[in-house]
C-alpha cells in the first residue's frame, strides 16, 4: 500500500572516456527516472581533471533541488547521483547524498542504497579513531571506512573496498568516485539491485534499468552480487570480493512486489511480468465471483490486469490517483492523515456503486492506510468488497533498507487474517501465499530475502538492535 513503506534510495554512477564531456544533466535524468525510490533529498557529485570535485545536494524532489544553472555548475565526465528516503538516519540535509570527503590529497564521493545493521558499532570505532561525523546515516560510516583504508592506511583502492566490505553486515549497493575513477559495488547477498549500461562508449551504473532507458543507454548486465566494477581501457573491469559466492543470495522480494518501477528488469526478471503473475496467482488462490477487478493505483495495476485476464472478469478503474500529492506530506493529526488519503485517491462512484468488486493492493503493512482506503471505497456503495493482497502477511521488520514498521505496528504480526478482515469490515480478504509469490517472481525461494515475511534473515542481527527501536524516522 503506497504511503506505508519506503525504500531507501536510488543511485547512479556515470563514467565517460571523453574528459571534455559534462554528464551532470544525464545523471539528472537518470535520477528523475528513479524518483520513486526516494523523495526526501537528491544530490549529484561530478569530477573532471581541471576543476576537480563539484557537488550539490538539497532536500526535496530532484526538480526542487536542481535547476539548469546548478546543473551547469557541475562540470565533469565522472559523476555519482542519489535520491534518498531515510531509514537509518533522520530526514535532514546533513544526511543527503552523495557523501563527499575532500581532504586535499584526495576525495571520495559515494552514493549508497541499503542499510548496514552493524553501523553503530563501526561508527563508534571510527569516532574512537578520531573521525568526526556530520550525519547520523550509516552511509557516512562506509565513506570514512574507505577513506581510512585507502588514504590513511595506503591500501590500493580495490584492496580498501575489499577490507571495508568484510566489515559490513547488511545491504549495500554503492557508486563511488575516488581518485578520479568510478566504482560500483554490490553486496555479496545481492539484496539491493545494481545494473550496468553503455551509451556511446560511456558506462552507467544504476539501481534500476529505467534509469538507462530515459537516456537511451543500452543495458549490458546486472552487477553480480559481491562484485566491484570499474571502467578502464574502454571496458568493464571486474573484481570479485572474497565473500562473493560464499553467501546465500537474498534478493529483496519487495523490489518485485512494490518498489521497482514496473518497466524495470532486475536480475533478469521483468517487474511488470512478475506483477501480472501475482494477479494470476491470486486468481488461482481466490477465484471470486465478481463484476469488476479494480487496482489500488499505481503499483497494483499489473496485478489487477493479471487477475482480470485469468478470471475473465472485466478490469476497471475505480480509484483515480492525484499524481501531484507527494509522499512527503506532513500529517500530524488523524484528521489530516485521513484527508491525505482523499487527496491521493478518489473513487469513481459510477464504477463501484452496486457492484461486487475485487480490489487488489500490493501489500498491507500497518493496516491504517488500507482501512482509510476501504472506508473511502465503501462511500461509493459497492454491493461487495473482496480485498486481495499481492504480498504475503508482513510479520516482521526489515533491517536492510526498507522503512516499514516495528513489529508491534505490523497488523499481520498481531492479528489473524480473519481478525484483519473483521477490522476492515469487508466481505473477504485474501493474501497471496509465499509459495505463490515465489512462483510469480520466478526465482528460487532460497535466492530471495523473505525476512519480513518469515523472520528468516540473511544475516545475523546484532544484539541490541531491537525490532521495536530499530526504525529511526
């Protein structure tokens, strides 16, 4: 359900062999295509040999942060970019990325998607070592670790990245500018997506393939879990971390269910096709007699189409989304939160009144937004409401970069499906099962991170990182 979950970030890196080229505008368009992954802040850092490092970050959407004059003030044929939603770390300018460390004889500019679950321990180690932190984000921890190993301990950059990654527990996809070169890094479990494209001899690394489409770049391949990629001699160079191939693959299932744009392909699997398959699986599980199949826009549209085609029940638009209401809306009172649902979605009464409707949503997390949505639908006077959900019950928090909720706030962790149906006051409620979801994605179950569904996490969760206190809004 939109508004209940957020992913941490979208990242981009750009490497051009033409040193006279300025790529900031191309990074801008890539970030625009990744705006769904974060709306709190945006930033770009660029490099060329004459000017050196240039960077700018700001709060808000990419269009709020950058105008043409700012883009023109960022010269360089190398660049990294970032759009952010906070999980670890508060929503404030100091936490915006790329993180930049410029210290005379060198610099690091880094964009990070993911969450490091042992970041508090590493942060304290760095503080004891004399480092001063300007943010409370775990991404700055990674940046300082690289700085210490590469510049202070005089290690080769690949050796430094290797040594840093050995210390990190959690999820990370990174684009890093260091020593005037671009590096892309994906954690050995492959939790967060990262892919490579080529455009007129230039190379781009980004969270999703939609970033490549917007600048007409050709997708080359995904970054392999545990791989460091860099670009020299007009080709992709690869360094595999020692841990590559030794960890259980744990691709985030929520990328396919909700986060990624439907026109993206992640680790060889098309997101749109997956969501269509989710709808087909929902029909196999719940073959309901109804008049119309209605999605909660936008992420549930493919699943509703899939259900409609499998069942023969007509697909219909019953909810219209206001696309000018952002996710950063501040709603301090319950009345305003309810108003926000009405701002985002408005029912088409003529499409709903007197009809048996199947309403399809991508997930239920806390349940509060679903309740408000269904109350809105009921005002249009349907004959029956059958609510189907394209994600199994979310039973536990995520520790790897999804700002979800604490366990005590997760409705499925505290109530049965029957009790949730009763609270929502609807005719039926059906969640997709875990086996059906795995089938819809088309990836082996053992290669997916399903921790929020079954509490089988791909890493050890450090002592003291309690579920009730983990999420830092």
